[in-house]
């Protein structure tokens, strides 16, 4: 895998870059704010989502990108949302 800078960018751009560079989406892990889940978080594999403009789809659920808390690719954190 060629090294490229992902950190500090919008989560949609990061996920699109992973997809369009032909990298393996199954190596991508996404932590999402999901109220009602244990710890209000769920963890999703990149291979389980479809990317859209304002939302990504996980199963039948459309989730807005602003709910993404962390993205890891191949074990490396490439996005973390600063919580206020």
C-alpha cells in the first residue's frame, strides 16, 4: 500500500479515498455514535457499508457522517472526532 495522508480530513473524504484507491475496505473499522448501544458506540467494518453523499448505509440504516467518531485502517487511526 502506498503511504498517503488521511489524518485531519472529513470522514467521508477518508472513506472515499480508501475506496477509490482500491484499498481493502474490510481493513477499515469505523466507530459510530449510536445512542442506546453499549457505551453509545458501535463498530462497523468498512466492507459492511455503502458510501453516499451525506450518509453512509449500514444494512438498512442510513447514518450521517458526523456520527463517525473514529476510523482505523489496518490498525492505524486515520480519523478521530474531537469531542467537546
